[in-house]
């Protein structure tokens, strides 16, 4: 199993969620986060004054995926979250040693 973590633009969340559903991915965790990468923030005007915003709003999606679905899930996120503009985000793939469904105590892939 792998933990796939994607940092994406907020308006792409529904697209990514809808794209992952047909793969059989039933659960994901979503967090509102702030950060910056190569775009290094942006300048905004508020009440006539210019402010430099260092951290931009992003969405962090975390989904536990069975090994055989990892490549397909990553490709799906890439397609759904892509705009072609700077700040599209990143995807991180980490090994996941185990999963336990609290309600039923199922473990491994059956707990996903």
C-alpha cells in the first residue's frame, strides 16, 4: 500500500474527487493548507495598499491506495488537477506499512 498526498489548487478539488471515484477509491482526507513553491507567493491590493502574500491557499489530499492502483491514481490526479499554470501542485507517494479500519478491525487492503 502507498499513501498518495497531492497538493493542488483549491478549485480543482471536485475534479480530482470525481475522477478518483470510478477507480474504486472510496475515501480520502482533505485539508486546507497554505504554502508556496516556485511561484513564491503573489502581490495583492487591499484597500488601495499593495501586500505581498507569501503563502497561497492550497488543498492537500491524502489517499491510501493499494499497490496495484497507485500508478492509475497518480495519473488520474495529474490529469484532473492540471491547469498548465504555475502552482498546479505536487504529488508525493510514500510507503504505507499498514491500515486498520477502526469499526471492523479489518487490516490491509480490505480496510481501504
